[in-house]
């Protein structure tokens, strides 16, 4: 429940911030009459996410076991790819997100295409919706405890909606950079666990070689699939089910937090380690470069407050104005 709560909280807060920026900008422009079209796009995005979840949950029972495992593993890979892309997208565009959203609204309003607002609302929220649906579905398949996982996600989404409302009202101040940094690091570990689950799904479906295939190395003493160094690379990397039963609370907590399973194949362990090492290294480098990046210079308050249509008064007839270079430059800056 904790893992899905944090996922719902982060993804929901991203969507809440996007919606808040769009609504606040339209309100500031005095165009509240077009808000229903924006909300229509948001509603369509939510409906699409729910429909995808329903199809994934109820649409695979007529398939064979191998087909279900292959589909499940493929969708988990897609979820990992979307989560990874969203982590770095938010890290890269967090500083310019507000400006880009407002620019899209300006273009839609300038063209008089009010239906474009529906598209803006739909696209802005659908990314988080699809990503959340795929990630939660993969985690539910992995954990096997759908009620607790779904309750955690729902609580996270409700908390995100409440935080978004408080932030929009100015009743709460939140260091969003630090929030998205820590939750991004958490999502990397979660995505690594989903990747490991995708690998075992594909191995069970026969799409990848592993301990379920005929090429798996066997222990000469027991005749079972070999474990440890003897099982490399197509056997089990470790098997601690005797110490941590697969259905125990400890196993569920470890799997939800770091993607640990009591028995994992070598392909799973290699995929988990490589993902955390590579993606984590790029993520840390992005965090450090963001801290070193200089903050944009603030414009002079008097200059920014000057109206865009300000003009330099004309001098009286027959007289040449005595204007210094400094004052002329200041006026030019004011006009800009």
C-alpha cells in the first residue's frame, strides 16, 4: 500500500500542478468561460486511463497462460519505459513547465480554436494517467494483493488532489524540486522492481530463456534448477524462500519497496542492477547539474511594471532634446 500510495501521490500531484497552472492562467486572462472545455479534456484523459485499466484487468482471461505472461511482461516493460521517460522529462522541463503550458494556451486562444483547449487538457493529464495505470497494474500483478494496492493508489491520488488545491489557494508552500527529486529516486527503484517482474513474466511465457525452459542448468544432486553460481546465467541467482516465504508480509514489503523477491533468476538480478546503476547515474547527474545551473536573472521591477505601449514624449518644436546615453538606454529597456 505504501508503494502504490507514493506512486499515486507523485503522479497525481504532477497532474494537479498541470491543471492548476492551466486553470490559474485562464482565470488571470479573464477567460473562465472556456474552462469547461479544459475540464472536458481532463475528464476524457481520466476516462481513458480507467478504460485501459479495465481492459488490462478483464481482457486477458481467454488467453493461454504463456500469452498472458508475455502480454503482462511486455506491458510492464512499457510501464518502465514511460516511468523512466517521465522522471527525466520532469527533471528537464520543471523550470519551463509553466511557460510552455501558458504558451500553448496563448496559441489556442489566439487562433480562436477553443476545442484545442480540450486537446490541451487531455494531453496534459493523459500522460500521467496512462503511466499511473500501467505502473499500478504491473505492481498489482507483481504483489498479488490488488485491494491493498488499489486502496494505496486511491489514497495517494486523493492526497495529491488535496495538496494541489492547497497549493493553488496559496495555503501551502512545498519545495517541489526536492519533492520530485526524492520521489523520482524512489520511482527508479520501483521501476527496477517492475522490470525484474517483467523479466520473470517473459521467462515464464517462454519469450526469454531462463529457469522455466529446457536449457536451464540442473543441480546434479537434487535434479532441480541450479541456484547461485552454478545456475548462471539461466538458473536462479538465489532462493531464500525457506527464510522469507513468498506470501509473507516481509516478502511483500521488500517487493513493494525495492523489488526484491525471495527467489530471483539471474536475468532478473542483472536487469535490476543495470537499471538502477545506469538510470540512477543519469538521474544523479541531472540533479547535480540542476543545482549548479544559475537561476534566471530577475528583471527590474520598474521596468517590468511599465506598460508595453509606453512611448517617449516628443520634445517641444524647435528644440533638440538633451538626452544622455544612459537615460536613452534606460528608456529603450523600458520599451522592451
